[in-house]
C-alpha cells in the first residue's frame, strides 16, 4: 500500500508552530522592560528613541564579523518586523513593494516589553495564518518581483528561511534571558 503524499506545506507550518508554542512563546513570560532593553556588553544594538522620539532598531544589517551583540528588544523586533510583519505585508497585503522596501517597517517600534511582546505575537499570528492557508500550489509559486533577488524561489523556501530566523534569534533571546537572570542568581525557564 502506498503512503499518502507528504504535505510539505503543513510540515513547514507545523515546525514553526511547535517552536513557537513549545519553546519560544512560553520562555517570554514575565519579560520586563529592564530585561527587554538590557545591554550585556557595551555598544549593543537595541531599539532606541531617535531625536524625533520614535523608537527604531539600531544599525543596518551588516555582514561584518563579528556581528554586534544585540538586546532582546532588537532580536524581538527582528523577528516581529524583519521576518513576520514585513513578509506578511509584502506577500499577503495589497501593494507592489518588494520585501526589502523600508516602507514595511513601522515608523515607531514598541517602547516597552509588553508592547514588544504584543507586536511579536500579533505579527506571528498574521504570518502563521497566511502561510497555513497556502495550498501546494501556493507553496510552490515563485515569489516573483516582490521577492527581489529571490524572485525565482518558491514561497516554501521563504517559509524555511523565516522558520530558521525565528529559531535562531528566538534561541538567542532565550539565552539573553538566562544571562540576565543569572546576574541575579535566577535562571528563567
């Protein structure tokens, strides 16, 4: 008897769901403002108020080595905005802007841990719901002009990339929480 065909799209969505539900989101419980903006070393990249009072993420994405150390706020906004919100806005909302257009980035990022968590959760939920609704054809469809220099890649390749980014930066957020807690003799679980 032949096995039923594998639903690769469902597998990719399930991977993100499992990481989010079992690993990342539970570890963010109790995040404080102090912890959110904590800089474990000098010259960290974070989310800061500019001269106009609006909060923005420090530094452009660079390929320099070593990469700067970043705060929990920076990493959360990288996931919330750089991964989920930007891709949702690009591929599931009206408009022609490609996924690298700065117009996708909010003019003012969250000023508190609670607001950062709300943005992270909402942007995850929107991305999740859109990718979960894709059928096999939608998973295989090339990104097209909105994908910029990844235009020939299928949506499934973008989902794999976003999953990897979420797990990578999410793991670093969890490590920063552990380091922050260890300063006071408590480890956050």
